[in-house]
C-alpha cells in the first residue's frame, strides 16, 4: 500500500483522514499488528518497551495509559537512553514497540538494532518504509498523519492487551476505531473558534506558556510544548503532568501567565480539574479545553475517555499549532538546528 508521507514539520489533517483511520484499524496495518502480536507475545513474555525520540516518544502517551491494564510491566523510554542503558533482561520474552514518524531518527534505528540483536520481537510504527528505521526493523506498520498514528497505536494497545485477555471496557476494539474517522474533522469544526483565544495568548505571550495534561493527555502536553511551540515556533513552553504542576510549577503563575489545560474524560479527569480550577483562580490567561463539550458523534460513552485523548494528541494540538502559525507568520517547518547541523 502506498502512503503519502507528510514533509518534515508539515502539520495539518490529511484530506484522506477517514480512509486512513479505516486502514490502520481494519486494513493491512491492523493485520500486520495482529500477526506480530500472535508471534511475539507468548506465555513467557515478561515486559513491553515503547521506544522513540521527541514527538514519536511523546505520542506514546495515550498508548502508555491504556497499557496500564497490562499484567506485565510496560516501560516507555527514549531510544538513546535505551541503547545507553541496555536494560537487563532483553531477549525473546521482551516485546518492543518503536516509533519514528519519518524513520530517519538514527537513535531509534540503533535501538531497534540493539533490541533485535538481543532476540526481542520489534514492531516499528512509521510513515516511510524506505528509511534507516524501517531497514533495521523486521516488522513495520504504516500510517498517514498524526490522527491515524494515534488510532494505530491504540489498535496495537488493544491487540497486546487482548493477548493477555486484559482489554478494559474503555478501550474500543479495532472495528469500533475504524468508524471513528469522522470525529476528527468534526472536532476541528466544533473547536474552529474555541482555540482562537489560546492561540493568540500563546503567540503574544512574553513569558512561558504552561501546558498541562493528566494521564493519557500528558503526551499531548509534551508534544505541543516541545514540538509545536519550542521546536517549530521558538516559543518558550513548559509541559507538565497536572498533579506535578501543583507541586512547584504553580508557583510561577501570575495574573497574566498563559496556561493551557487539557481536560479529558478518563479516570484522571479530577487530577486535571484541580489544575484547571487553580489556573482559573489565579490567571486570566487560563484556557481549559474540556472534551465534554465535543459531540463525538457515534462514540460509545464508555469510549469517550480514550477517543478524547486520541483527539488531544493529534488533531486538537495540530489545529492549535496551525492557528498559532497563522498569527506569528512563522512557518511550522522553520528550524534553527534540526536537520541543519550535526549535534
């Protein structure tokens, strides 16, 4: 299957979003995931590692939260850290899920080599099959755009948990996920203007922007802060887990501090709600994005926590980044160092 690979730094929902979601949840990609899990997960499997760098690492946020239901340990680790630390116990009984959007992250390619040379089964999530990471990986699954990537990672989480008969009610099956494609453009339409105030406050802020999420939404906070704001817009941003924010970072809040809070519908909502309430008390620039205001047409209420987290980690932060780009007139493709100098 041919994939349209987005250029580096290009942010925006693909016109093919509905078909892309169907493909990763019910097409060739889903079949490859099932085959990998069937072969790689055995009664002696003792751990799962999630490996990536930068945005590809942060984007494991939803998947990592879902895998809390796993009866075996799940460890997410930066690829370079994985190589440097060479965790004890690697081998056939350790499953590795690696991610590199364009497949050119050399630290992740090296981590894949280390894992496979130890005998661990490795599954790579990637857009580009002609890349160092894809060359290193025995099994690769493709996606198109950040929305489909989040759905694909959720499919992988489902299949891993199914192998242990540990799928929670909050996790939609791949068949259900295949029908959720229209929710992404629907969310962008509903929040087309809802994000304007946060975009202007972020673009115009002379200080740091604080971005907060809890549970599955921490990855969205990390991605927005590190990738979209600091890397692509050169805007100072700090991501934080919601409860961690209230143990020190909150002392930086003043009346005009720019604070963005992702308020989802999973079990950690009360944790994020505390930060939202604090922000509203002490800063006039607090922007609470509450997914309960989204219709999510056709989504089972039991699945809203998972789907809302997928939305935050993909289309919502991408839409916000595009709005900020329009205000700053600084293209999201702009870089000072990345892809330009060796470091």
